[in-house]
C-alpha cells in the first residue's frame, strides 16, 4: 500500500476518528443491515447531527478514493437479497403474508456499491422501494441515488409519454401541465374546475395541458370512465375532451351501471361510430393504455389523485389556484 502524507494523513485520521463514533449516530435513511432496526429512532434532525453526518459521509467517500475502503468489522461475500428483505420486513413491521421481493439488482453509479428495488405487494399495485447497498452487504440506503448533473424536472418529464396525447394549448407554451386523475374522485372534480376555470383561462397560450388516467381501485366506475374516454379518443380527439368534461360535470349522477349510457348521451353530438365505441368499451380494448398511464404516474411519484406535474414539479391534491400560480409563475420567470 502506498504511503499517504500531509493533508491526506490528517484527513485519514479525521475519518478514523469519525468512524469510531459513527455507531452512536442514527443516520436517518441510512441503515445497518447487520443489526435490527432500533425502535423509536426516526433519524437525526437537521439542526442536531445532520451537519456531522454530511462531514462523515463526505470524508469517508474521499478517504475511500485516496487510501482504499476502510476495514469493516464484518465482511460478507456481498449483498444478500434475503437479508435485505428480512431487514426491511422488521424495519417496516410488515406482516408475514406481505410479499416482498428484490428486483433489478445491478452495479450502482457509486463505485463498489449495488442498487436495486424492493417490490412490496403484488403487481400491479406493488410499492417500489429503491435502495443502494455497500459491496460487502453491510450498509444500506433506502431511496434513489441522484445525479447532480441532471435537471430533476427534465428527468421527471422524460418519464411521461406525451407523444400523440390529446392536449390543450400551443406546442410553444413554456409550461406543460400533466394531470393524473380519476373521473369518480370528488377531489379530482375540484381539480377539474381549477384547471378549466382558472389555470387555462388565466394563462392562455402560456400553458399546455394534458390529462392522464389514474383510476383508484376503490372507485367502482373510475376505470370504466377512463376506458370510455380512450375509446372516444380512438375516433376523435374532440370526443375525448367532450367526454372528459361530461364525466366530471355529471360525476354525481354516474354509476358503474350507467357509465356506458351516460357516455352515449354526452357524446351524442360528437358524431362517432357508436357500435365501434361499444365494442371498444365492452371489451375494454383501451385498458392497457389506462394502465400505462398509471405506471407513468407511479414512476414520477403519483400515489393519489388528483396529482399534477408542472414542468416536472409535482403538485399533489386539489390545490387552490394560488398553488398553481406560484409554480407556473416561477417556471415562466426562469424561462425568460
């Protein structure tokens, strides 16, 4: 091993000192796989030990690069999927029947580490928990590894497929609003009114608006409504927006039993082929598209409805107009 002197020696000594005390620190989202989670400890506060941990992590990483990785008390062959699952079960207090699997294990962007996903539950409603684990399998971090050279808003927008999707507003608009919503959700009805009566009217050609589906499983006709709008869209884009408007405005009168007939009435003046629409609706030919929208929503952090992605920035819930205004004005100012 090559010798290290001067400032690097001081750094090494500092790191060794810090490492000697790290056992007393609960490092927030960083967990040790070699011990059970400690009850009652939720992580350090920003004003208490956050700065200390930042120094520790930064120094540790730099020291690793300069003098090689520190010798750990326990060295394992590598990340063990069963150990990760067992640890996460105890940490999250999951029932024995809860399905948990490790998926997509691969080399991390951070040298020497691995990263993967925990799938908690059964598809398509499984919760995905990303993690990074040290090469020796001892330390784990739950959460995404972020690349500081990437614009996070652009990274979010890149996950949403808008090609060929119905939209309102010009292509040259500086702000794109993508709504993930549910036609049966009462809060989504409020969101509809905010978008239609305030956002689009206030900002005009400065905003381009898209609607994506995220029907919640406990709403009996939400998925059927989403399927119906996609069936209408297959024939005419205008028919999509007509049905979108009608389903929200007649929400209280619609049930799983009458959603098809209500759709017929709403689309009466759209001049679409009703037999073709019925075949599409009855056989749920557009259900895959609805599920694809839901997967996109989940990939950008949507967990409930309504949720809005404004130039890659997530707004959750039936937000007042002022919440949209704050984000849109900020985006317009930064685009100048």
